[in-house]
C-alpha cells in the first residue's frame, strides 16, 4: 500500500473524509478547514492513496484537542482502517510510520483514547495491547488513555482533572463537539432540528479552540453527549438513534 501525507499544499485536492467523496460537502469543508489550522501545530494526516477509511491522524500532545497532560508525547487523534482495507496489515503500517516519525521528532512515545471494551469511534484496545500500548489513566465513564513509551521510565500521560469525572451542571441533553470529525457538520444540525420538533431540551456546544478542548469536561471532545449532567455516549447519532435514546 502507498500512503500520501496530506499538507496545506495538497489539502484541497486530496480525499480525506472517511466515506465522503464530494469535496463540496459541508462535512468535507468543515474537516479540511479544521485540518488547515492544525498543520502549523504539527498535525500529520497520512492516508492510503486509494479512497476509503484507511488513515492515521496525529499531533504533538501539547496541541491535542483533548484534556490530557502528556508533554513530549505524540497524540493519535484517529487511526481508522475499515471496509475492504481491513485484514491487510494497514493499521500496523500506519502505526509504524507514526512511531518512526515521532521518534525522529524526539517524542517520548504515543498516546491515544480507547476503552476496556471497543467503543464506536475509539481505538480497538485489543490492537493497542498487541502493539505494546498500556493503559495509563481512566475516567469515570470508562474512557481510557493508552500509551506506548519509547523508553523505559518515561513519565506516563494522564487526563486533566476536568476530564476524570465527566459531569456538567446543566439539565437536558447537552452535546459537546468539534469539527475534528467531519460527520458533526451534518448530524449535529439534524439533532438540533429533531430536538426542536419533539420538544426535547437540547443544546449543542461547539468547541472552537484548543484551549477550550483541553479544559473540556470529557476525555472525548469530538463528540460527547450528556443528559441532566451525566455523561451518556461518544457515539454519533442520527435522528432515529437520538429519539430511541430519549424514549428509552
């Protein structure tokens, strides 16, 4: 498999968005705008030459849009290989390239979000364990921070205190999200419209800055749904899933 590094120079012409091929789609536009602002902060987006879900996205942990303390580490935003790309070793290829690049840049190691059992839109813990990752911290909602140190004795990353006990002081449904995930540009408005039509108390809070993301009340900032203050899920929803959740 050949891979392409997406940069400011080729961003507009490269396919980058999961299962979305139309470059004019609002989801593609939002994701590319978010990426364009991150490249100067050290973000790397490496993908297969073929269209599809086969890519890795990582950034120096100090610049990650997550409430973590991981100085000197590289944080993996997303490692996604699925569909016809699964089962060919591409996940290992992409991870190896990330390791090589991170070592070259003098990083202490890698870190990434997962959970004890696989959750949607989070890394597979079985794969991480197989590759030598270990859990270094865990929030009350089961979201874990995994790390792969490059040298023995390296200080382990951790969640910031604001993210260890996910809870907010607001009633109703509250969704925190960012444009890191392209699907939000389409489906957050769908939830807003669905909630309004059905008389559901709902508020979407878009995280627009790294500072706000690093002080968020949840380890997962791309999508974190709360209900009456309690954390519910990081799984992105359409109208049917949302109504099913609300109606029990």
